[in-house]
C-alpha cells in the first residue's frame, strides 16, 4: 500500500490510508475521489484473476463515478463481512497504472 500511496503522490494526486485493517489479512478497497465530487470504489478482484507467479493484487470496479453516499454504503456493506478491511483514498482523476483493474462480467 505504501507503494500505491507514493505513486499517487508522484502522479500529482493525494493518497492516504483512511481505515486500517489487519496487517496479515483484510481486503483492500480503494476509494477514488474526483474533482467534480463523484467517487469510484475498487475492491479485490475475484480469485479467478489471481496469478500465483506475480504476487500482484488485482481490483475490480465496485462502483464507478457515483455519489459519495453510495460509495459509503458499499464500503459499509463490505465492512460487515470483513471488519479487517483496509480503505485507501485517492484524490486523482485518472488512476493510470497505479493498480490493475480487471474487467469482470459486472463491469
């Protein structure tokens, strides 16, 4: 996560861990805030996208360019299932190659 934060800053944005989970567990969710007030949230991609050989985390879009209250609801729902989850907040209009977002049937 520290690498993600450093890369966000070097891209001219802001990043912070806003909710800390368990060091050895806990899913990571990324909340992206846009200048227009809308937000997106990314969560762990399904295991079918995991590759044993690279150790990279992959994410899927859970909600794209929505109101903050809708993003809050997604994160709250996930926290009910995993109280150890992490939330990283980014203030960037473009995520570029900061992290890999996979295409799933839902997005």
